[in-house]
C-alpha cells in the first residue's frame, strides 16, 4: 500500500506539471508524461519491450481531455488560428494514423531516440535568440505544404505528444506569433491524440507483456490519476503564458525541451 500511495502521488504531481505545461507551452503535457511514465513503469518491472509503447499510448489518451481544456482557454483569449486548423486538420489526422502504425511496429528504443532527437532540435530553435528568424512571412497554402502537418502528426504520435512541440516551432518560423502558435497547437493536440490513442489501444490488444489495468497499450490506472489533474491545471498554464513576454516564453520552452532531450538521449545510449 505505501508503494501504491507513492506511485499515485507521483502520477498526480505529473498531471499537475503536465497540465500547466499544456496551457503554458501548448505541448499537450505529453513531453512530461512520456518520460515520467516510462520511468514509473521501469520501477514496476514492466518489460522493456512495451514500456515506451505504454508511456506513449497513455500519454496520448491523457492529451485528449488536456487539449480540450487548454484549447478552450486559448480560444477564449483569441489565440487560436481557426482557419489554419481547418486547412491542416485532415493532414495532421493522416499523419497521426501513420505514426500509430509505425510506432506499434518498432522497438521501444526507436521511440525513445525519436523523442530525444526531435526534442533537442526544437529546444535549440526555441532557446536561441532566433525570434526574428522566419522561413516565410506567413503560413504557406497549397498541396506542397501538406507535408508539414503530415510530418507533425506522424512524429508527434510516435513521441506521444500533442503536436505542440513541433507545431509551435514550425508556426513561429512561418511568422505566426508565439502566443497564437501555442493556442493553435493546443487544438492540434486533439486531432493527434484521438486517433493515436485509439490506434494504440487496437494495436496492443492481446499483448501478454502488458501490466494490469491496460486497455491495449493505454494504461487506465495512469490515465485515471493523470488526466483529471491536467484538466484542472491547463487553464492556469494558459494564464501564465499570456503574462509572459514572447522572448521569455520561447526561452522557457527551449530550456525545458533541452533538459528532457538530454535525459532521453542518455537513456538511449545506456540501453544501447
């Protein structure tokens, strides 16, 4: 019982931090939930072959209610580009489906490496003083640009994140203001997390390595403890975001991602 209470407290704290970061950075909280869940599953002696898959899948399930709460908070502040959401939504959805299929068929260390490398690249972009550096004055239109939302959906699903990590960096490079990029990314999280979570549930059905309380790769115990606290904490993060300057918000995002990516890279190297 003491061990269960400790794990429950860890899950609740994870949910609070993830929720605040969801509203603050538009990252859906997954970039916190995935590494913490993977570590907790290791403490519970869950087989390494499925640990990262469970962490990614459960994170995507948690992101569903978190994205709803966070995007509503940003929408009320006029920080969601609804036109861009309508244009990108079909392509992000296709990417999420593809990412689920790929992730369910690769080794857990591949998912860890993808998580670490992408987080590191985005961290460098956001932490460095590159606020005025853009690739385009505005988000381009047309079929060619479809590759970007497809890639965001695919990679984000493999990482177990809501797309904010990639969406915020991509949109700011194309002239989108940081606060608007974060609000829009929060809504993208919903488009990614629903097909991603459902796909991982289906792909994990019947796997004998999964721990108790699992529905496919989604662990319902982790979901039950983390999801409620992320919903309550997300609006608080959104409030913090609009109280910070553009530069401070970018720097905070970059430093946080750098710490996460280093931790995951070290884990991958150690396992190798």
